[in-house]
C-alpha cells in the first residue's frame, strides 16, 4: 500500500467511524457529543 495523502485521509475517515460510534454510545456526557461532533466535522472536511 502506498502511503500518500489521499490514502492517509481515507484511512483516517475509516478509523473515525468506530470512534464516533463509541463516543456517541458510551460517553453519556455532553463532552462526548461535542467530541463526536468534532470528529465528524474533521472527517467531513477531509472529504473535500
């Protein structure tokens, strides 16, 4: 696998999925929602 910027961005979005799920399901604090929102926003920004 070649390590270049598009592959790194794609891999980071794939890794973000379980992170988002864990933050939304297992953190019952408003901070968990904000962290999930932040992770989702970063994943969306890397899509452009």
